[in-house]
C-alpha cells in the first residue's frame, strides 16, 4: 500500500481523503482507529496518528472523545472544492497557456473536450 514517494503519514491522509471523495467513507462514518490502522498496515501507531492529526487540522475528521475518529459532515465538499481549485491551477491554466503559446484557439479545445464526452 505505501511507497517511497512521500512520508507514510501523508499517504495515510491521502488514502482517507480519496476514500471520502469517492464515497467509500461517508460523512459521520467512523474510521479505523490509529491503533487498528497501525496493526493492519504494520506501521508505528505514531505515524498513523500523525496522518489522522493532519486530517483533524484540515477539518476532514473529527474526534468523539472515547469513541474514535469520524468523517466531518462537510468533508466531501471541502475536499472536492480543494481538488477543483488544484485542477484548474495545475491542469487547466497550464493547458490554456500552452494552447495560447502554440496558437490553439480555446474554442477548439472546448470542441475537443465535448467530442471526448460523447
């Protein structure tokens, strides 16, 4: 499950975010505890806890004292909004800049995308 591309705690956080965006984890659904996560993936519990803490700081998860961690009620919208911004700034804006540089009109790009949707 984990690779060497980034720290494990970040990969844990990213996996949980992906599960929320895809609907595998629903809002107000309980997630595995840090100890369960650590035992299942054979990692240090502190590493799992660091990933969970990041998600709490971002408003994606919340704690119920004595019960565990849960997906925040607005987590999916929050994550999708962030990914949309990243999509436009990281994909669409550079594409538009390249299209302008090589002389491709934006209408031709839109037509190409619409053709791909069919």
